[in-house]
């Protein structure tokens, strides 16, 4: 039972009260669909074949559809299907009721039977085919039955008469799905028109029109064409071709990307701190801000979308709560940037593995033909985390040191593991493999050693997984350097990954030109002015270069620093929110001398002009309170009215971002569900064996026999089973060791719980005296 709940955790939510509820829930269509989505291609094909085989369905009958060497694999697959509660029975196999509904009309890629297909065709549409087959025209259902018998009776002859193009069409439809498009399938061609290969098959009865533009291959025809009745499905997935690169090479390749992704995330958030990206009304980052940030970082927009989604998931930036919200770094970013490179990467990689978002969808068109924005709700996909772990799990199956030669082979393995989702998962999984490369999770297409350690924690929740990944990555990263080489051409070469402090200071005084094993920074007037604007002085910049450079400071650089520092700050700029203008200088003297106006921060910049950092409304209010009569003016000097409008709550855009986590049921909760189910079955068994069982004869009226049985149980300290109806009218069975009866309620506690419980007598439907209460506490 515990193994079943592990495979199908949705059966445990909410916890079933008994086995009957569990069994009923296991046959619900939605639960069966989720279970089928988890089956591999071979097990799913065995299940489909079991729904097609004519009764009685036995293991031998199902295995007969497969090659003889696959018979043991078919038996194992049927055992798995029984464990999943999708098939029941030993000698005769029976699929759960809703399995056929979930599989659909085309199990194992086969069409419907010829009898069913021809029975649905209109009488008039069957007349030309009946004449070609030498049959007299008749009405349905006779015409459909006659044509079915004629086609199937001469099937070998009809197939032998097919040429190459016609055989190609039949082979494609026989492999599945068995439907194809044919314009005007229900219409007759003119005698002068040469039939196309598909129409020739239609006129022979090998294809059946199911609507105006669609044809279907009958099941019997498909089975005759197939070399194997079940189709070409292997019981084991194909092997992934690999090359031996060695663990150190793979880790080094991933470490290079780690350094770059950490640098880009820090640069992105610094850029957003200087110039925040606005939030759209529907949530997310607009196309204009996306392109601006991509140009600033000199990366493609698709890579920028990945950085935004991952860093947002990691909590490094968030939207403000202003009237016009924008995205700004959080305090977590300040803590993150002070950590080591390995620690910073683990935060990003963990967020990517767990997030339920698809960055690859950014920039695509949705069903309304609108562009999907980064950080919007349209990027949310509940299955993203599961698919991401599944594709990483496939890479983890490749032995360490070996790298897959072909990405399509990895995707083929995924399609074998999840055939029902293969059509949609392939594109998304390919994008995830590209994201894993950019994030440094993979190197040369293979999973790195530190990523394997992190993946163990993501899949099993193993303790210390992040610490182990951090330690392994720190060992794979090259040693950081805290110095650089100044060149005569005003460049600084960093011979390795810089420390966080060096990278921050060097990025302030110079512009990064190239990255890799060694980074090159270009020093220029603009970069030096940036450092001076940040509060550094000319002597601070000179000292930084002197203390951290292996080579002497070039004379040209010293001249440039002195020249930029001399010019910096000679022209000053400030802010003023409002001003006072008056031709009477004595009036302005009185304003400056007036007590109580100090809070306005008034400052005289000309004989007739005073400025203030306070808003104009506050300036007017304070001046009028002091006895002056000021008036507000516009930019052209006209008097304007600044009376306030009626107060209103500013409109706030409702964020549609939903932070959803993949549903998972902890092992402890599954164990509790199993324990309750076993206790429920013991209780039901004990009630069945009990000879002392009384029921209410009139609903809501407690009978004397129930009261007497309750009193007897209290006197003998014996456990009872209550049939109880709750407030919502749901019936259930409760186990109780009663201790008192009075006030219209019976009080007591469960055998394995000392918490006092009480049940109103009018809601008790049955009372059973249990003979073996000790079994219920196991």
C-alpha cells in the first residue's frame, strides 16, 4: 500500500478514510491520467494492448502481441500495472474502468474496427464503394456490414494491389496515429481526375472517411500491415552514445560557465539598481526594459530572460509596492554578493531546479497572439520542476566522466520514459538542456560532479546536499586572484577569477572588455568619472591601482586620473522642489526671518528668488499659516489653482504572478495515511464480527438500546465503534473508549490518544461493542 501511494501520491490527498475510498479514487479519470503519464513507453503499450485483446484477457494473450523474446518483459510490465492499480486480476486481467477512456480511441496506435467505422458512414457515401466491391446498394446497418465483410475477406488482395506511395501511406498510419488528412474525403472525384494515392486507398476501402477532410485506417488493416501487432516498442530504452572526457574536464567546463553566470547576475542586479525595470500592469518586465537590459549586459534576450527568472526565484530582486511598481534588488542580494562564488552559484542552481517556470517561453506568442513577458504569469508551468528533475535524472544515469554525444538521444530517452507527454516535453526539455549549460550545471553536455551532489538533494531531500555541492564546486573553480596587470594601453588584465572585492572595485573604475581564463578591463575617462561619482577621490583611485597591480602604474594612466579628478565637480547640480519669487526684496527678508518656517529649508539664491526642497503645497500651507498670502504660478507665470481633489485610493495593478510549488507528499504523511487505512480496515473487521450492534430507528432520536449499550461500555471500560454524521452530513466510523454520558453527549478518547472527545447523541447512527479492541491500537 505504501509503495502504491509513493507511485501515485495524489491518492493520499486528501487522506482516504478506508480502502473502499482509496479504490474508488484510484479509478477516477484524472488520477488514472496522471498515473498513465508516469508510465514508460513499453509498460504503456502493454496496458493499451490489454484493452484491445478480445476477452478473456490473459498474460499469454497480451504477450502474443509482442515478439516472443519480450514475453518476460510483458509479464513484468503487467505486474507493475497491478502495483499501480491500473490492472487487476491474475488469470483474467481487467483494466480499471476509466483506463480505456483515458487512453482514447486509438490504443497502441491502432484505429477503430472496420465494422464500427463503416457503420458510422452515411448510406449514400457507401454506394460507390459498394459498387466497386460488387455489392448491391443497401441501407445502414446492412451496407456497413456487407462492406466490412467484403474488405476484410479480400484484404490480402487489396493490399497486394497497392503501389509504393500507397504502401508508404499505409505504413505511416499503421505505425500510429491511424488518422490522416484528405481534403474532400466524403466527396466523389470526377471521372477525368486521376486519384491520388490516399484517394485510391479510400476507393478500395482500405481507408474510411470519418468526416469531410479526415480518414482513418481500420484496426484490422493496421494489424495486417504491422510486422509486430503491438508495434515497434522496446522494453528497455536505447543506450545513449557517450565519449570519455573525464570528470575533471567536465567539471572545468561547467566551472567556466559558473563564473560567467555569477558575474552576469551581479551585473544585472547592479544595472537594475541604477535604473529599475518597470512592472507591467499584468505583471512582468516589458519588452523595452528587456531589450535595454540585454544591451547593457551584451547578451541575447533569451539568456537575459533566464537570468531574470532564476534570480527572481532566488529572491535577489522583487517588485516595489509603489503606485508605479518597478523591480529592485532586495537585501538578500547584498548578502548574496558577499558570499563565495560557489555559494552564490548554489543559490542560483537550486532556484532553477525548483522553480515552476519556463524561461524559454519568454518572447513566444501565447494563445491570444501576445508576446509572453518575463516574470509574467504566462511563464508559469506546474510541471516544469518535475520535467527539469526528470531530464537531469537522465543525465545523472550517464556514468561520471562520460558525456553524451548527441542531445537528441537524451531527448529520445525522455520520450521513452514519458511517451504521453513526448510531443510537448521535447521542445521544453531541449530548452532546459541549454539552460543547464548556461548555468554551469552541465559541462560538455554532461552533468558535473557538483551538480550531481546538488541533484541528490533536489530529488531526495538529502541533508548537506548544498554544502557538498559548494565544496565540490569550490574545488573545481580556479583559485581567485586579488591583483591585476596594468598595461601601457590603459587596460588591466586579471590572470584568473577575481575576488568579489576586486571585481567590484575594478568594475567601478574600468569597463569589462573580455572574459575567460583571464579578464581584460579597459580604463577610460568615463569609467574614472563613474568611480568619482561613487564617492572615490583621485587619490583613492591611484591608491587602488598602486596596491593591486603587479606592474607599475603607467604614467599615462596617472595623468588621466589627475585630469579627470581636476575637472570632476567644478560644475555642481542640485534639486529644488519649489521656489518663491517676489519683486519686493523686503518681503523675502520677512519670510526668511519668520519663525516656524525653518522646516521648509528655505535658501536664497538671488535677491528676488528663494528655493525650497519641500513641495509647493506644503510651502503654500506654511506661508499662509504664518500670515502671508502666496499664490501658485505656472512655468509661464500665470496664477494656477492647486486645490486638492477628493481623496482617492490609487489604482494598484494586481500581480498575476503565482509562486506555485510542485505537489509532493512527505514520507511521514504517506506512512500516516497507511496507518489510518489499516486501522480503518481493522475497525471494519471488528464491527463485522461484533454481535452487539444497535442502530437508531428514527433519525435524530437516540434509542434506549443505544443509551444502554453506551452505559454498558462505560461500566466495562470497553471500546466501541460509533457510526457518526458530521455537520456536513458525511457519515464516518469513529473508535471511542467512552468514559461518561450526559448532557446529550458521550465523552471519551480514542484507544491510542488521550485527548478528550465528545459526540452529540443525535448524530450517532450506530453503536457497536468491539470484542477485540486491542487490535485497533496496532
